C-alpha cells in the first residue's frame, strides 16, 4: 500500500475531528466505566468558574463584611452627631457595600449633588463622599431655623449652603476616622468640592472602587449618602480587613489604663438596695378591716435570715439590727446564681 494512503483508523479519526466529535482520549476523561460494564458520563466537575475581566473582584466577601461592620458603627455615631446638630432625630443606616467600577459609581450619582473629594493621609490617593440633594436641603433648612422642608426641584448649593454642608462633612469625617482607627489612623481632609459627578475623576473609569451606601432618615424625609473608596487607596491595609483580624483588634483595643478607669467608674456607681423582711397572705376582708395599731404577722421569724436585694435582684441573706442610732442589716451569706431557695420563702406564692 502506498505511504500517502491513509489507513481506515486514520481516516475515521480525521472524519471524527472534522465533525467535532471528541477523541477517544477525550471520551476517557469525560466518561467512566461503571461496575456493570456500561460507559456513562462522569459526574466529576472541574474547578471552573465564570470571571468577568471587565469587573475583576478585588475585595473578598470577608473584607466587605468587615468594612460593613466598621461603617455600621460609623452610621450610628454620625446619626447621633447629626441629630444634635440639626436638633431633631436623624437615623443613619448602612444599606449596601458593593464593589464596582468607578464609572458605574459615577453614573448612579444624581446631578446636581453635593460631592466632597477627600484624602486619607497616610494612605495615597483620593476618595469620594456624596450626600443626595433629597436629604441635604431638609438638613440645611433645619440648621437655618426651618422645619426641614425639602426642595421641589434640586439645584446647586449657594456659598452659605456649601458652608453648612462642609460642617456636616467634618462631623462625618470625625466618625469615619474613629470607625477606621483599629485598622489605620488616617486624617480625612477635603481637597475639592463639586456638584456635577461627571467633573470628578479620581481614578481611571475601569478602576475598582468600594461603594458604601447609606440611608438618612429625618422625620418624613429619606435620602441617600454614599462613599467611594478606590481599591488602590486602601490596598495597603487590606490584609487587616478580615473578621478575625477585626475582632482581635477589638479585644486588644482596651488598654490596662482604660480598664482601670472603667473599673473605678463602675465601683463608684450608685445602686439602690432594699430588704424583704417577709410576707403573709390576707383575705380582702382582712385588708379592708385593718386599722391603725393592728399587727400583721409575717411568715418570717425574728431570728430568720432576711432577703437583701440590689436593683430588685436577690443578692444576699442578712440579719436586721441596729448600728449606732440607725437601723441596719448585716450580710450573712451571698446568694449564688444557682440558689433559688429564697423563692419559696420570700417571693409571692
């Protein structure tokens, strides 16, 4: 047979390749031989997962959850400070923490709005803090002595209104710094102010940022607030942003000096105490017919221990007596948490 003529096996392999059928070797990887001698598809799955190269994930779920916990603390404290500043209750809550491209974040911001571009020294780069007009105008109206009326149509802020918003942002930055102090001590500083998000460019459009969304509620008015933290800015401290690291830092936060101060304050706290001499059961008729001078006999003997309560909680047994010219109680026994014997004698039957 001439050398340029294909054999039957070679011809079949060529035709199989042209028709897109798997090779024998490929079938062996995708099929398994069962115990009954039948060939069935393999149930083994590879470690393949979808990945969008246009939106690469830079933050792990653990890091995002840790950042969310940090800013839940920020929201509570900022809400308290804002309430004091505008003289009414303001509730601030975290609504979402997501990673997205910078262009996606800019597209979702309304125009006009109040934007502050700020630095976080010693971290390199800029971040964005934005307050929606739907809530910023009621806040400004409250500060200026009004009832917190919202604007029917958003507009750009005047110089006076910009100054008021600047004070609000400064209060937010104080709480932001406090919420991050376990991770890094940075100093937020406003570098620029803007109302049109299209004019703000702190990183490349395809750069990933962490988008933190908040809701501000003041009476019937509800508005949004957001922050954008670029990945390149907080990358140096990402290794600290894990739940385990966070709770470790939280435990180590209280210094011995702080513990001593807290211990001293707790020991100097006033707690009301009272004694329960005993009790008895009377009929309604007996209670109605009681007169001054009548003696009510208690179930407790004069030599029995009495119950001593702190903040209405049974704590000790004691004996009644006199110290100097004052009535007193001498503690004879501490009631353990597992001891419930006092219930039969001193509590209502």
